[in-house]
């Protein structure tokens, strides 16, 4: 395959395959209708859906676990991190530490679940006079055993703080990099949470998107030879990697330790890249918990049922923050921030 540049190739749909240190990656892209007074979907438009478990892309959108507002009401996590990259639309965050936020339009929330947290991630339909597109990546990044019981924490990467670099080939065709983790040249993304695997320089972790003009050429620079590097070709038509052509809708693993040349096809295309040295520890995963052993998973359920993941301070399981509220973050320590 492509002079050994493509190590594996598989089709992608909604949930995408990942490699250590990543656990999970999903691409949500929903063309929601105009919202109602509750920032949700009018009941007439919900008929025939599996409310509470709606993952079917009917009419271009899904409700997921929401019954009025789309999204993911109150649920727990332990032992890993979520990196949520919102390209279009908004997410309303609320958690059992008393923290809350609204982010989107290019913002990223990087949350360390650590020893345990409950949170809700709702997709408020704030526009009543037009549709509400929601597009995001959610990436689950594992924590090594030493950090699985870190205190819960989240960091906001507001859109204006996320570095972008535009590179042009000899014919002037552009490739735009957006860097959520992992530096490129002189561009350095905001720091991840302190207990993240990404906070260790030796992890060589990178989360990038690449937007390439038609016919653009660019080569991914080498990283650590023992890192895993996966690319997801989610928009466009076709892409050449060495001598191999890949069609949109595929994930492919490439070597991390060498330069990987890319040539976009006849229309603009986009890729997501996930790269990092593997943690290399056993993974025991069940639902929202990721630990190292089955006994630790059982203990996670026991601890959750005992109420050790914090007290839920909200009067509903699917809180939203009002039609007129701008983007903000209020942390568990009371600190508040806005995009600026």
C-alpha cells in the first residue's frame, strides 16, 4: 500500500476507529431545525423517533439521548479525558462539580474526568428563525494508571486562542492546519489539563485538522517513530498518499516517524489527525468508565452508585443556559471566563 505509507485502511461513518492513546472518536454533524422556546425541537418533529436513544440520521439530525433538547443529559465518566471540538453550533455543559459553560463556533473543551464526574452535554437550538447546524468531534483520550484518579478538571480553548497555520505549495495551493494539541513550527496550542497524557512532552501528542484546497500538496512532518498516527478523511472526494488514492470516508494509519506526502483531489478536502505515543497499559472499558482492570470497573460502578462523583446541583438532567446567554465557562472554583 502506497510504498508502505498506508499501514491500515478502513471505512468510517459516525464513530471512528482509534489507536492507543486514543479510545474513541465520533463525528457529529446534524442539520437541526429552528428551535422552540425550550431551545429544543418541536414535539411534532419528534414523532417516530426513539426518544432517549435516537442515533438514526433522519431528516439530517439526531436527538441522541435528549428528549427536548438534543444531546447527552447527565451521565458519569471516570479514568480518561474528553476533547470536544465544536466546529458549528453550541454545547451547554453542566457538571456535578457545579461548573457550567456554553462553548462552540470553533471552541474546544478539554475535560479530565479523572476520579469521577457527572456532566451533561446539550446542544441548544438557539436560532428560532433558521436552522441550527451542530458539528463536532468528540475524542476520548486515555489516562495512564497514575493519573486515573486525578481531580476532575476542564480547560477551555476559545476559538481565538487556537493557532492556525496556512502553508502553500509551489503552485500556491493552500493547506490550513488547525492545532488543538501538538506544536507546528512556531505555533503552539494552549496547554492541556495538567494530568493529561498530552501534557507530557514525551507523548508527542497531536490533534490537528487539515483543510486542503483542490490539488494542494503538503507533507506531514515526522514525529516519534513509536507514536501512532491516524488520519480521518471526512470531507472531499479523493486524496493521494504516495502512490495510493483514498476516497472520502476512510481512516488510515500512516507511520509517524517519516514524512507523509498528501495530495488533495479535485475538490477541497479535510482531514483530522490523531497522533501520540501509546500509553501501553491494559484497558478495561465498560460504558463511561475506562480503567486498567475489571475489578477497577466494578469499583467505579460501586463508587458512582455511592454518590462519590459529586452532587448534581441542577434541577434537571439536561440543563441549558438560556436563549440569550453568550459563550462562557464557570469553573468549579467559581472562576469565570468568556471568549473575549
